[in-house]
C-alpha cells in the first residue's frame, strides 16, 4: 500500500518535474557508497522541493543519551558532506539541543515549524530503518509550505534511500 501512496504522490507532480524526479531516482538508486547516496538524496530534495537548505542528520544511540550530527547539507552555496564514515560528524551532540529534531522524533514521522533564524518554513522528516526504528532525519527550509505532492515525494525518496 505504501508504494501506491508514494506513486500517486509522485505522479501528482507537474510533468516537467517528472523528468528531473526520475533522473534523481536513477542517481540515488545507483549509489553503492554511503556518502554519495547521502549526497544524491540531499541534492535531489534541494532541487525538487525548492528548498533553500536541506540537512541530513544521523542519529546515534550510545548508552544513556541520543546523539545527533549533521552528515550532509545543501544550501545556495552548494553541497557539503560532513561525515567521513568512520567517526561521528563534527558537532555531534545531544538530540535535545536541536528542538525540531526532538519534536520530529516524538511525533514519529514529521514535524513542521518556522525557523527563527531565517523565518523560513522548516519541515523535518524522520528516516526509519528496520523495525521502524529512527536512524536519522532530513530537514528542509522552504519559503512556502510543502504541499501533499512534495511531502509524498520526500517520503518516497526517503523510502528509496532506506533501501
């Protein structure tokens, strides 16, 4: 059923977006290197959602406290990969210091608010692995709210990313 919902949301996007979407799906699904997979996902979301910033955060669970670190981001200045794949990303710290990610985890799937620093709309999505366990987040800063088609597209790209 999930595939049908994602397919319907993707098909609802405007026709000129479809070619770009398929190109991004192809590029994401070809990746075998984790950092390149993350880079492709962040770039796709940046372009397809018209986001001014996209951040991919990894969640770590050492005993006693959840930690989160920014692994990749795409802004108007381009793409930055911040995770070397060996150690935790620089700046990794307690999840509770990033309120919108904590709220997203508490909600279980997504959380939307306004970013105080930029005034942009912030949409955070939980990335779930096996047994529906959250292992990361994607946050998009956009001028306009994400409509149902774009939200479905994000969910679909995250499903491809997880696989």
